[in-house]
């Protein structure tokens, strides 16, 4: 009797399995059938799998054919560039109205070598010379190929990456734009411009340049300037720049530039807030109005608040170095900002050159509730004043309740205040350590202004993704089906009915820095390698590396996070001892100043070589979040070595800890030196990689 029952149980179980598989197939089939009306995407590839297929030369031909097809067939909305592919173009890409040009993060549009293009010929522009509207460009990389077009000068209108004239409703987001001769996005006489969540590195002019335009917004961008500014508007109104991080690496101009000339335009609605501007070559923000006479009502009411200025104005030869340099605008309000270590002056009225003469006089700037500390002397810009008025005959400051400390040249030159406060030693220490002052403090908001370190960006302003096309939906659905089926079979006995849709993310490296015992006071952020262990001629080596995780939500569940490092050295050489890599959670550090001895400028580690927490939350503990052993008998085999950092990434994403990246060291640091390629290595397929699967 028991045998019969057991037999029937097995038969019922097989029936259940068979019927469940059929049910899943039916559900998937119905889902795909119902999804067919969303077939709005045309695909471009290089391997023959696309609707249009490129061959690596003159690839704008097929991309333009795809864009023309979308323009001619209203049921289509999107052209998708498949990666990993590089699309080399010898002519401009033309996009029409109500069109999305998107791509995988590994899809790259690249200008050909020695292009020989004339001025004002961009890589991507509009299809209709009279203007287009409803344009979205997102998700891929544009390489301006600067170094292979060096016969052209930067900043002279050559090779702008994206350029629009007389267009409306433009969104440029989630792009990586780099190494160009001109602007990232240039818009002239356009309206409703959104530029967000982009990474822009060393272009030849401005990352965003808006001319005679309106309703321009830029947020959550990470910009490193080279030739000019990060964000710039010229005779443009209704502007908001917020939550951006802008710096330079010894080149360029101001972080943000606001420019008005003449009588024909009004600029009275401009807001700049919650940005981090650090180590800009000249001013963090430069504001100038000049030219033939205009009324003050047409250049007024700029509101600058809750920004952080850190060591802005590093160029010793720039008169317009500093935190904020301005002239020619009335009733500018500067409040609740923190200025720390700016060069020349934190806030200054200056005329940069004879070209930028403001008409008339009587301009007033209101400065209140700011924290201004550690202003440094600059040979050209000033002795290190908190507030400097070099235009006393035409401009004046109203200073109210600012907190001042340790400004090398004194607090004022050409200005004065009866309500500003000089910090006592206790308060000054809190200001320097960036400690909270409590909500009752008048400078509480200034102390929390802007992203506090270069990699903290608020992602709350990101827009939801657009609908996928049918082919993309098909691929995703099939992948989801296989994953669901596998999960179903593995968990059938547990009667699991949970199906999760996991996604893959490949966040970019913000910085990787070497910590070298033999060079204890040198910041090593530009090396093409990172290294760990100990060698007899240079002491101990460790590394800190941080990836951008701001796009995740705190509710995201990390299924798996893998840190992959490409081992290449010592080539063809074994070591006397094994190298056991360990990953810990470092204390907060600054990529511009971190060394073996200090985590930030004037902020030493408590323990030379780095401070960390282990998996159990123990300071300087020895239980790593991840570990992997590489035998001393092994030699580099030109491949990635992977560390499971799921737990630490989950703690960062959930908000349990602030994202401070990874500290990587060897367990025993003795005759076991090895090196991996860094994020500066020329082959991007061998750089550090963090792969995150999440739901």
C-alpha cells in the first residue's frame, strides 16, 4: 500500500513539473505577443545582428540610415547602438524630431583620425536645419579622439560632440563624453534643455554651452574641465544648475560661467545650488555682465546657495581665480555656501579684463550665512581674502552673518561687515573637520552644502527609463524566462513562487589610488597600475579604489557584486611567498590628496597606510569582506581575478555605510608584490571592473 502511494506521489510530481513548464511557456508566449505594439526600436550593430550593420569605417552612413528610417516611420521612436562596438564616423550623425538615439554603455561613437573637419561641424546634430524637437540622446560613449586630430586647436569650434540650433525639448543623459576639441553639448537659440547624469572628461571647450536659449537645466553631472568651463550660459535665462561635481586637472577656466552682453536679453532667473566645485583652474563660478548699456533689471537676482567650493582657483597666474568672481549683475544672492581653501579670494568683485566692463554703477551683491575658511594667497588673484571688492567705485557688498576663519589675507579688502563672526578655536576646529554644527546653528546649512566629497552625487533627480523596444523586450523576456525556469526547477520542492528580475550594472571607477610606504607624502592617482604586497626596494604597497554607486536605490537588493582585477606583473616571475588579497571598508578619503600618511589634505590616517573596518565592523580588524589567494608559484596569466564583494556593496547601496570604496591589501606583506592594471590603463578591457547583479 505504501509503495502505491509513493508511486502516485512521484507521478503527480512529474505531472506538476510538466504542466508548470507548459504554463511558463504559455505565459511567455502571451507576454511577447502582447508586447508587440511596443516594437519601436531599430538596432545598429557591427556583427550582422542589427537592422543596420556597420563595418568600423564611415559608420555614420548606417546610423543615419537608421535615424532616417525612424524619422520616416512614426511608429518607430528609437535607434539603439549595440555594444561592445566602436562606431567610427567620418561625417556628422543627423537626428530628427521625436527620436531617441541610445546605446549600450559599451557602444562608442568615435571621430575618425585626422578628420579635417571645418569649424562648427559637430559629431551629432539635427536633421532639419530649421530645427527639430523632442530629441533624446542617452546611454553610450562619445570619444572626440583629440589626440589623433591634434592639427586642430581646442576651443575654436572644432568637433563639438553634440550641437543644436533652434531646437526644443532636448535631453542628453547618462553619457560618457571625453577627449574632444570643442563643446560636449552646444545649444543655440534652443529651449527646454536637460543635461543630466553625464560623465564629461577633458573636452576642448565647455561641457554644456547654452547661447541665447531658455529653460536650461543641468544636474548630477561629473565634469573635469580642460580648456574652458564645465557649465556655461551666454545671454540665456531660466537656468538651474544643481548637484553637479566639477573640477579641473590643472587646465581650463571656471567651473560654472554665467555671461551676459548687451541690451537684447534678460537674465533674471538663474539658480546655482548644491554643487561641488573643487580645484577648478580659475574661479569656481564666474559671473560677468558687460558691453553696451543695459538696465540692471535685465541682469539680476542670480541665486547661489548650498554649494561647496574647495580649493578653487589653483592657477597661480589667473587674476580671476577664487570661489566666486563676479561683476555686472545686480542683487546677486550668495547664501549658505561653504568656501574652504579657495585661492585669492572666496568671493570677489572683479573685472577679468578690459573686455568685461560692466555698464554704469550701483551693483550690489548680498553675501550671508556662508562659511568661509582657509582662503589661500594667490600671486595674481589676491592675498587670500574672504571677501574682496576690487570694483569699489561701481560695486558693493552687503555682508550678513557669515562665519570666517583662517583667511590668509584677512577677512575683507574693500568690504566690511558688522554681523559676520570670526570663529573661535573650538568652532574653527569643527569647521575644518566638517563636523555638524547642529540645526540651531546659523551655518548648519552651509556646512552641509553640496556633495561633501567628489563622489557623492544625489541621484534623486534621475528620470525613469523609457520603454524598451520589442526586440529588447524579447531578449529580456527570454533571459528572464531561462532564469525563472532554472529557479523554478531548483526550488520546486520548496514550492517557491518568487520570480525576480535581476539586472546587471557596471559602475565606472571614480578613482583608484596607490598607497606606497616608500613615498609616504605623494598622491599616486595617475599610475597605469595598482599594486599590493611588499618588495625589498619600496616597502609596502596598498590601494584604495571607489566606484560610482549613486544610481542605485536603497531598496535595491544586491544578488552578486564582483570586483575583477587584471593581473599582469611580475611578468614571467614567481614569488617566494603567496599573495593573499584582502578587501576592507576604508575610512573616507579624498582622491586628490590621499597618500600613505594622509587620507585628506591636513588629515592624516590614524594608522599609516590607511584606516579601515573589517566585515565585523572592527576598526583595523582582520576579517576581510573578500579574499583571494594567488600562489607564489603562479605567474601572471593575462586574465581577471575576481573577489566577491557582495556584502560590502549591499551595505553601501542600502545606506548602512557611506560609499568609501575598497581598501585592498595583502594579508602578509612580505616579498609578495604583485600589480594589476588601473583605471588609467590604455586598454579599457583590462581595467578594474565592478559587476553588480541586482533587483
